[in-house]
């Protein structure tokens, strides 16, 4: 008999003496290893953001926080990043699809833990938090502004100017620019204004605009995952399983964790693994929208977009040495991996707080998500996807949901 | 329902080539890094490949050193190497595209940007070109948490 079996029997015996306590739960050695690989304590600090020299600068974070919550950066002075990434909604918005100045066609993800992402947006069309942060200001259905208004807005506030200059040095003048608004991405009139500026003026505006993105990113990087009830549980395990320090959690949660790790019953661990519960990659799980108004091909266009982005890690506004741009250097452009209908695997930390689910908000609850995995859609309708139909019972589904809720519930100590 | 892009069916076939199990061996102990060796499919070359880390971590980029040898075990000069791979059981390729650079040593290459994003059986495929001779060697190994 193995030591672990023998020990388990002893524990079993002790438990039987004490009729109040339930039968102890037994994990295999591999299960303990996989559980430990989920622990937040295995995550470490956020990876460096080589393109952003100010990524970990506290002054930049202070400025970034102010901008994140400031509606004066939107065209109607009413919308900020926090309108859609609301702190009391776990930095999401609770909506099926985002609502800004216009209707969006994707679901709003949280910003918590995004410091650990390699790719941003459901299709990964940006490769850094700072490059991502530049988009919402100018998106016509989000904050509807333009980059010249955004930089002028900093110049028009004493506090913002002081905070900006403390980090980035003197804010350049824009008095030589006659127009109030200009952007290469907005409507035809604003694009026209932008292309009438000379390249030095464009670069001056872009530099301040990019610094604003880098400041916002510095603050977002401080929004870390918080330890969950499940972290307390796994951190208490030793190589043989539960110990006397193991907090009580329901057998439902444990059964859910077991199913999640069991490659014979589910495939979850292929895509949702490590302390963030995502492999950071793009997968086709049959959620693409290949016809109708919500047409969305996912990664196949995100990949083109990030390569063309002048604010990517290799671009002129990045602080990175080219060899440090590993995501772009080692980018697989579709060699034996699906791009069409593929979306970024989201983290499952905090997932119970950010319904609805999937890139288009098409699953209202975690139970609906599980039904999708149990009976994936017909590939004839959604294209070749990576899922096999599962044979989960209702009890199995409840257990998996309980497990994901435990990954969300705050640790109590 | 039609799609503008090809499906991934073709790659399942590509990856399902018989593994060169006979030519593959793995030597490893506590001190040294794992070392994989394989004879190429048509017997022209030998490959030995070793990750820089002692373990094969999941989810991070790692660098490997690959040594090409001729049939008599001598380092193979003036050869070109291409590296690919994936998971035959899941029908997908590597999540990244590794970059291959020759080192100062004859027949030796540094392969950067290899990443395994899940547990299971992974295959690395080495395409070798030497003069007019081309061959492919494969190593297959398990990666786990
Ligand atoms: Cu796989």
C-alpha cells in the first residue's frame, strides 16, 4: 500500500470516529499538482511591458487613474473608461454588449489582471495595455472623441497638466494648430483635418496621446487578481492532499475542480490553465458569428490589425528594443492554428462577477456557458471548432459552476 | 454556409505522420537538461535537441539548442533547419512560430520562441536541408503541469 493510501485510510478512520466531519476528499498526486498550478501564489509579478517605460511608475499610475475615471475625455463629457469598466461591476458593465455613444458589438471584459495578458481585445488586435487604451477615446460608439481633443483636454486642466509634466516632462504647445479636433481614425472631416497637419504636428500630438495611454496602462497594471476562496483551499494542500489547515469548501466545488482537470470528461484544461486559468491563446469554440448583423470572424482580423498598428511593440512610439517584442517576433500567423472564428481565451478568475459571457455576450449565465460546452454547435453553422461534445450531467454542470464561483469568491482571511 | 478561409482539416493529416519512435530517445537526470535525439525519417541525419530549462514549462516561451549530425555522428555543416510542431491528438500546431538562428558551432542552432500552451503529447518537427538532401525528424514527448 502506498504511503498516501495508508495515510488516507488513517484519516478516514479518524473521520469515522468523529461523526460530525464528512468523509475526507482524496486527490491523486497529479490532481494536487494541477490544483497547485492554479494558485494565485504561483502567478508572480506582472510580466514587464517593454514598450512602456512608465509601466511601473507610480506617478504615471496616478495620472492614469484620473484619466480612467474622467468623463471630460469623451465627446459628450459623460463617458469615461469606468462607464463600461465600472469598479462596482468588477470592472465590466453587466451588459450583453457594450453601450457607449453608440451600440457596441462585443461584450465588455474586465480590466482586472490584464497586466498578465499578452493580447488585448477578444481578437487580440492590440499587443499592449497602452496601445489598447488609445482606442476607446476615438471609437465612435465608445467615447467618440479624437486624439487632438484628448491632448488639448490635458492641456486645459491644471491638475492633469501638472501630473502629466511630473512624469513625462513639459507638455508641448498646440497653439500652432488651428483646428480643435483631428484624428486619422474618426469621420471624414476629422480625418481631413488630421492629414492637413504636417508630420511634426502629427507626431507631437501622437506622442502626448501615447503617453496618456501609457499612464492609463500603468494604473491598469495595478489592478491585480485578488486571492479567491479556492486559492486558500489549494494553498493548504500538501503533496498528499488535504491537511488539518484545509478550509471547508463544499464537495460540489471539489467535484467541479476534478471534472475541470479530467481530460477524459472535459477539455477545459487545454485552454484554461495556469494561475490565470487561461492559456492566453485564441481558440475557435464555435462562438463565431459568420452571418447576420453581428458578423465577427475574431482573431483572423485581429492578427492583421495588430501587425498594422503603428502603436504596436515594434512601432515608433514603443520604448521596447525589437528583440523584446516577443509576442510579435514569435507570432504564429495561422500556421496550423485556427484564426477564423477564434477568440481569446478569457481568464476564469472572477468570472462569476462578469456575466454575460463570450465575446458577444451570447451566454447569459455560467450554466449557459456549460450547456454550450456540453453540446457544441453544429460545425456546419459555425465552422470547424475545437470542441468535442461532452456528456456532463446536470449535477456535473452544477459542480463546474460551483468551482468557477469558488474562483471568484474572495478569500476570507 | 461557406467560409472564406480553409479549415484546419489538413493539418490533422500533416501531424498524423507516423512518429519516428524508433529513433527517439530521451536521456535525463536531476542535473542535466532533457536531451531528445532522433534519426530523420529517411535516415539522412540525426538531430539532438535540448531545452534550455530543466523542465518544459507550460505557458512560457523557451529556447532550445538543436544539433544536427550526419549519419556517422559528425556535426553537419552548411545545413538549414526549420522547426514546427504541434499536438497530433488535438490536431493543432504550436501556438507560436519559433525563430531559428545558427550558432557559432558547426551544425548547432538556437531555437527561440517555443511554447506549449497545454499539457499532453507534443511533437517537434525538424525540417533539414543539406545540399540537395532534405529530410524530416520528429521528437514526441509529454508535457505536464
Ligand atoms: Cu492541444
